[in-house]
DNA sequence: TTGAAAGCGATACCAG
DNA sequence: CTGGTATCGCTTTCAA
C-alpha cells in the first residue's frame, strides 16, 4: 500500500493535522516540526492522494483539453506548453481527442464532467455541436474556447486573428503583383474558415479587385479537397497565378496535384499556406505561410482558465483574446 | 453546486446506499427502484464524482501516458486510439510530454503518482533515466514500456520490431542492387537506435557485405544531425548510393541537404526512412519507409495495462509484445 | 430488497 | 504552535 498522511504522522510522531499543515505550508508550524515532517514524508516516499484532497469540495486539479487531433507542430506546442504551465500550478492535463466527431465530443465532455475537471479548454468539432451540454457544464466550470468560436456570448475564448492573417498574406501576394489569387478553404461553419475567407476578400476589396467566385473553393479541411480543388482550378480557362491553401492538409493536396501535373513552384505558380509545420520548411521550395503565435495562445488560454478557476464567478463577462499572426516569407511565391 | 448522490437519493426518496447500488448495478435492487433512481439521476444531470469513488482505495480510473512529444501521425494515432479504448472502459487519459528531458520526466512521474493513476504507459526520455523512481512506482502500479525498452526484467513492454524493420528495408535496398547503403541514426542509448542499427548490420552480413564504418553515422534523432551527416556522406571519396534515414526528423535533414546540393531522388541517390508520416506520401518523389502497426501497438499496450490493473500481482513476469513492421514501397529508391 | 453507518485520505475549524 | 474531529461524496459491510 502507498503511504498516507497517517503513516507520515505516525513516523513523525505528530498528528495528521500538523502534518497536513506542514506539508501545505498553511497555518503555523515550527521549524523543527516542519523538518521532522519533511523527513518522514521523504523516507516514506509520500505523495498526497489528490483524490482525497479534491474531495473537500476543492478543485480536482485537473484540466480537460478537448481538441480535434494532435498532429501538427501547432498541436504539439499547445499541449506541450499547457502541460508545463499547468504542472507548474500543480494541475494535470486530461487530453481528449474528438477527431471532429460530435458523438465523441459529447462522450468526452461527459467524461470530463465525471472526472470533475476544474476547467476545460475546448476546440469544437467541425460538424455538429453539443452546445446544450456545453451550456450546462459552463454553469459549473470555466470553459475556454480555443481557436474556434461558437459561444461568443457565454464563453471566454483565445483565438488566432485569422482575418488579419488572411488579409496579410493576401496582401503580400497582391504586392508581388498577383491578380488571380485562388483560395482553397475548408468548412466555413466555424470561425476559422469564415475568417480566413473574410480576410482574403477584405484584402482583395482593399486592392480594388472584384471577388471572382471561381477562385474560391470551399470544401473541407482535407487533403482530398486540396487535391481536387487544385485540379479544378488548373482546368479553368484562366488559371490563377497564386494559390492560398487554407490549411496544412489542404496544402498537401495542392502539392500532390502540382507534382502530378508537373507544375513548378514558384515559377509556374505561387503557393502560400496557413499555419506552419516542420515539413513546410524543408519542402522544395520552402513554403511561405502565415503562422499564429502558438505559445502565446496556450499561455493565454491557461492563464485565463486558471484565473477563472481561482475567482469563480457564476456569470462572468466573456473575454476574448485575439492573437496576432505573422507572415513567414519563404520561397514559394514569386513576383509576377 | 453539482448534484451529488445525496440529492439523487432525496429526490428518489431512497437512501444513498440504494442509489449507489442501483447506479452501479451491484447488489439487489428492484426494477421499480432502479427506474426511480435512474429518472432522478437523469433529472438532476447527476454524474458520480469520481474522486470520491477512487478514494475507496480503488483505482483512480486515470491512466498516465508519458511520451516524448506528439507530433507525428504515430503519436496522434497512439493517443487517439488509447483515449477511445480507455474511455470505453471508463478510464481517462492523463497526458504528459517530457520532450526527451529527464528532469521533466521526473516531474511528470511524480505528478502521475500524486494523481494516483491506475497505471502508466511510458516512453522513456532519450537521455538520462529516472529508473529509481520508476522502480519505486512499479511496486504500486503497472507500468508498460512503449516503444523504448529499458527495464526488461521488471516491466511489461510493447515494442516495434525494429530489428526486423531495419533488416527488411536494408534487404530491400540490397535487392535493388545497392552495395553502399548509408545509415544515419540517432542516439544508440535506447533500443530503438540500437535495434535499427543491428537490423541494418544483420542484413548486410547476411548479404556477405562488410560493414563499412564510414557509412554509419550515429548522432541524434534530429534534423541537424540528418543534415550534417548527409553532407558528410556526400563528401566521402566514394559516396553511398542509398541512404537510410533513422527517423522522420533525420529524414528532414537529409532532404534539406539533398535539395541544397541539387541531388535528385532517386536518380542520383535512393532514400528510405523509418516510420510513416503524412508528408512522406506527398513528397516528390514519395518516400519509401518501414512502418509500424501503430494501432495494434496502442491496442496491446492498453490491453496489457488494463489486464495488469484488474489482476494486481506484486511481481508479475514481465511480458513483451513485439510488433511487426511493414515495408511501404514508394518511389524514392531505384535499382542500380 | 433496503437503510444505517463505517470508512477511504486529506483538509480545516476549533480548542487547548 | 499542535491535536482532535467533522467533513467532502461515495462504496460497502452489516442489520433490518
């Protein structure tokens, strides 16, 4: 059996209460007692049982992170940073991956509830939503929307400024002289897709260019869509001179098609993307992209969440952090 | 406040004990009572507080997954599959990422202990080890080594058969007529590196080829090493005709160098790798690689762990699952 | 078949 | 400064 506070108390010749106070540095304990307790605890390899702790109506010291998948540098950084930061505050991270499926999402929300997580950092699944349960949960614990906005009136959120990002990279392409810039985008049911589309259109409008509907291909954030849309675009009467791939997956499809059709970047076609991933740097040529400040994102999400946890407020005014994007210029776009 | 079993009992006009039995389907409960309890629970949106549950000396219903990072298709699949399978058994997954740092690893092991996880699925950090704590923990809970073997006499393990994998792909290259096959490998302190090296040498020996030391570049599993080693190899008097990149990161370095030096795959040089990732398929040309059965791996790890948890045995005979690898032939290697 | 009551491990209040 | 004790939510005997 694992050592309990009783064992420590016995070994130190003190009461549980004193041991508890000593270990938590709450209340008054003499130097000598503290030393005795610490030694006893060390000898027994004592680690407080956190379930018993949490039972006292206090927080579970667990945070739920519910995300679509964990495949990119982005995901890795988010998780990595969050685990570190949370651990520093003695929280654990319970990870759930819903894979864009609403049914799994629902299950995981329930699981997180049962586990009495102190809060949830949440990226909605693309399709379907469990807003009923989300609303219900939100009454008991803070939920922070990460990257995808859906409950603007109710929940806090930490978001990437996708409008700016899209505008920024579109402007860059316009600046290079491109006039026929195609956008291949995923689902527009959530803010990510909507905003990137919006930013793109904004930049075009600002440049006094008409929005050509045939240059905009909205489908899913998948390789398949990227591949097919790219083929389509190349088959148009007037092919675009630059492609904006709405995500890494879409980009993969785009690249696949270009390779298949023996089209060279950037001489034949300029290509730019959203989000940065390791392989974008080593691609030949390296791909220009607009990236979000992942670490900051994780930082604010955790920060905000811990704040909400420490100062419980039944009906707080939702806060929203919008994180800047940065254009990473590499070699996949040329001037025309 | 969230509903407790008391509230349910009150609402159903029964005692806590009865409600508990009804909800857990343990002991005798009449049909009618069961229905009343279930209705009351549903009305209140009751979810058992699992900390209180775990307090009874029972399992915490939490599993710790301690891994180096989460960046590849491999990691994603492992986590994805594990969360699903664990959730089916009503377990949660607590994820920790040590990032190959022994100090973080230590912290996370302690955290997992404190959280009283029911078991740990563990991939050691490359450098340094915390075997003392691991040994200590192993006395209280099952730990399964995933992918990297270190405590063969003590812990269970689920491993990829890297010897076979390396042998397989080396043979493939030999079959294509290659005689100067270079291996760029990462740290050989853990089994992954050791076994891949071993399998490579095995295949060469079987083919009656001498091991040329200058063709073997052992360093770290990093892009930098891949990049530098590739440069080195090309500067040798007799350059290799095929390259075996010991990991995805190493492969990235290799590809970077080849691009920089304008060397074309596979006409100038054949390239093969270990582990599959999405971008390998869309590379031009698509990269041949030897892959492991990730889903099976996750399956066995969870299976074994749950078995160990349900049948606690202070000193079980360690079991080891060795998972087969499969050669994925694409277009990056040519016959000479 | 049901209810009362004793813990599980830690915290926190109240006396001393 | 320290020790007893009620308490958290639930499971689990033991009686009824």
